[in-house]
C-alpha cells in the first residue's frame, strides 16, 4: 500500500509537468516530487473520516487521502468533473467525502481549519456524547509557515484544549527561494512543540517507514484523547518551487545529495532486500499506476468545462445576491455581462 501510494504520487506529478508544458494547466503548479514519504507515511494510517488540510502543494495529499486520480487531474485541467468542480485548480483540492478540507494558497491558512476540525470532533464526543466522534485532524505545511503567527496561535490553542490534531511540518529546507537556515532563529522546528506543552518530534522525511512510525504514535495519541503532536519531517523537493521556477538558487551539490536519497528508490530497495515483494510484484504495481494516471489524463481532457453561471455560485450565502439579475437569471448569462473585459 505504501509503495503503491508513493509511486502514484510521483507518477502523477511527473504527468502534471508534461500536461502543464503542453498548455493543459494554467497558473502556478507546485509539484511534490521527493516528499512522497511524508504524505504516504502519515495519511495512509488515517481513516476515511479523519481530516487533512494541505497547502498549495496539495495534489499528492489528495491522492493519499483517497481522492480519485481522475478527479484530481480534472481539477488541474479546470473541468467540472474535478474534485472542486474545476473552480479550485492546482492549489485548492477539496473532498468532503474523503475528509480533505482543502489545499490553501497562502501559508498557514490551513492550520486553523485543521484545529477547528479537531475541536469539532472533540465537541461532538465530549459535549454531544457522540461515541463515534473520535476523528483526528492533520495539518500539513512547510518550514516557511513556522514563523507565521497563526502557527503559534494554533499550537497554543491545540494544547490548551487538548485537541486531536497533528501538525506535520514538511521541512524541505527552502521557502520558495529563502533558505530555512537563513530565515529562522532556531532551525529546529520540532522544539516549538514542547514550548507549547506538546510532544515535538524530528524525523527523516525521506524514509517512509520512519515517518509512519512517528505518525502511528501521534495519531493514536490524538485519537485516545491525549492531545496534539508536532512532527517535523526533514525532506526535499526535487523540482523548483513551482513549474515556473527555474530552480537556480539551490546548489547542484545540494540537489544531488538529496536525489541520491530518493524515498521511493530507498523503499523499493528495502522491500526487495527484506523479501516483502518481488521485482515482478513491484513492476506490476508500477504498470497499474501508469494506467491509472493515463486514464486520469484522458478523463480530464474529455471532461466539459464549467458553465459561465458557475462563476458566481457559492459566492454569496443568499443565491439572490449579486449573481442574480432582476429577471431572476444569472447576470453572467447575459451576453453583455463581460462587455469591455478581456475575453479568454
């Protein structure tokens, strides 16, 4: 399961790069290559009804949480069959069914949402006496977020109320083009956990089994009501910050050092050496994933674009608001609605 999930993430992201350069995707697209051990190591131990919040680098978190590859790819293509109906794009994956509460474009945005979901579970269990309300919440974010005020406020609140939330820092050492070592007074992010009264753990984020071991303890701890945990996963992204980034700020030596520790290659070697699976078994998994990703592209390409009226849906609580004209029809359905504006 772990190997298959990691290969799915890598293969999917590689395909995203191809589709982006072919003009099938627009805007900024941030790929997850190199960090697969974190997503698979944490999320694959969660239940379907547990919650996850992500960042702008959210495609693989969505896949690990169970969102079908078809829906993720269609969202990237801006199609109605996407998990956010084509309105979210690369940075705003969402799935109510799978407990994915969103990718968030600005740093630290998702952390309060994860804390709120954790509070909801605790309230339902302790106040409303719902015996099955033992969900946990996981917030994923990067090292650049850890100097943001929301991060500290949420650590404090989570400990104060003993909430079932896990804070997972994907420390890939660079916040866009800013080195973590240059921007943080104490680069050991995990130490901020004990400062707020919760366990803080540092783990090799390039080793899926080590990540999973730490995640098991943190998730079990949260589910039995013992409160939050801060996990710092030291990892590395193999591509630029986004596909628009020429990636000239990181040294070739640094990139080569981490490429040699590719988490998928390392895990594959472990599987073969321990006899957990044969080379043929792993090749069958890789072929299966190739087929899934190819199918996702075909599905996304053939799916319809959103109708114009969808632009103004879910903007106002009252559907009779700005989006509806006096004739009762959506204003954007009027051919003159976009008069004088750029046509795409």
